C-alpha cells in the first residue's frame, strides 16, 4: 500500500530520479538452452526431457513458448551434483499467453553477477507429463548504456528546475528511495519551492538556488561519462598494490591519515577502495570522510565482502562526489586502513554540458544576492 502511494505521489517526476541504473536501456539477449542429457543446444521442451541453462548472479529471465492451460513450465535450480544433488523449485510468473517470467533473487543465486569471479548456477526447465512439445526461447534482462540517456536526464532535470513541481509530486520525490547522491540532491532541488512556500518570506532567489543544485548534481552524474570528462589519478604516495582488471594500482593508506588534494577547477571526485581481510573474516567495514575546504564533512560508510579472486582483499567499493563551485582543496580522511585509488574529473569544455562547470557558481551568487540571509533562514525553518 505504501509503495502504491509513493508511486502515485511521484507520478509527476521522472523514473530516473530513483533508478539504480539511470541512463540505461533494457535489452533481452538470448539465453542459450541445452539438452540436459546430451549437453547439445536445444530449443524444444518435451515432457520428461528437460532443458538447462546457466546464469551468474541474480537475474530476470523471460521464457517464451505456446504453453497450453495447465502446462506451465517448471524451473529448478540445481545446488549440487551427484548423490547429494538438491533441486530447488523456483516460482514462474505468468506474464501473458506466451510469456513466463523467472526472477532469480540473490538468495537463490549468491553473488553479484560478476563475470570474472562468480560461479554460474545451473537451472533446469521441465514440462509436465501429458503436455505437448513446446518450442522454447529464453532471454535475460540486461541493462545497456543509452548513448543519449544522460543527456536526456540533463535536459529534463533543467526543465523541472525551471518550473514549479506540484506539492504531492515534490513530497513523493523526497520520500522515494534514491540509490545515488545526485538523485537525492535533485529531489531536494525540485521540492525547494514547495518547502520554502510553507515559511513566510520573499521567494526571490528560490528558483535560482534550485537550478544551482541541479547543475551541481549533474556534475556528479556525468563524472563517469568519458564522453564529457577527462580524468586524472589522485596524487597519492605509498606502497602500491596491483589488482587484475584495475586500470591503476591501489595505494595503501593507514587509518586516520588525511590526504589533502588540490581540486581547483575540477568537476568531481571519485574514490575506489578495497579493505584488507583475514581468511575467516566475513565483512570488512569501510569508513571515511571527505571535506571540501572548510565545509561540513561528507561521511562514507560501507561494508564489503571477500573478493573471490583476491582472498586477502574485499570487493571494491566506490564513491563519487561533485566538487562544489569555488572549492580549492579536498581533505580525505580514512577511519580504517584501506587500499585506495582515486580520480579527479574535469569536464570537456567544448561540449554543451560544460555549462554545469560555471553556472552553479553564478546561480548561487545570484540567489545569495537576491535572497540573502532571508533565503537561508527560511530554508532552515522549512527543514
């Protein structure tokens, strides 16, 4: 019921505001099916003659076939081989006359779908006795980058920041889950006029401040897009550790050490860490803080499990932060000893989205000049 209410409240805001993978498209590549007995490729499902397929990590699989009434396929996940084999039946959801949907949760298939480290799980598809043979096609849901996705988000975000967002939609945007920091910042920017409307005072400067927050959030969003950014490694000194598939080595940084980095003119900061782990250790805790000049620190806490390919290390954890306009230094403090590598991001000024470099500072200055202390006082009162 609560989920339906939030869906209704956020109806006026775009789906990417709470999407874990914004700027992507959903595609359904084919999953190869094989005859369970011979191991050869097969596409016909017969009673008493199962087909099997393999997947790594959690997944959503679509099964397509002309299934008769009472002849829905059964899917089982194999957990072992030989005499100790156990098959776990999985629920298959009916989507339409020809489509069935299988949702493989992390509890059923442990791991994160890492092609390099996770072992594949085997699944078997069966058809009940008395059912007719069915030509079967299987597909797995996959998110692929949308070439124009991030640019479309930028256009829509700026449009929303330039016009009032209805009260119910603004409240729903704040209440919804935000997997990324930039989404949370945008939700607050869209809701800002509604928040300040509850407090007596002049609304001059409110819209400018909302637009500035959106531009800062866009800088963080585009930090991973090499089409609009140059990246430079952080100048960190110390013992180095090279990890397969990592473009640069990690540097050992001891607990409570502070790194002072010059970030003048930069757009975003990206940190990647791995924690040292003991063989019997289940989880490693990552604790750090990032402070820009003398502004309030941004805390970062995360937990990481063992990396199967590197037993003495945890899996990688990462953090992306937009660098506020006018900031000169970033102070990085690690509360636990970690292996660290980092990047500073500079936007390519010849592209349209480079407006997000200078515009936030100008908008913030205009908002401060027009709204002044009254705007800050009203914002604190609204919260």
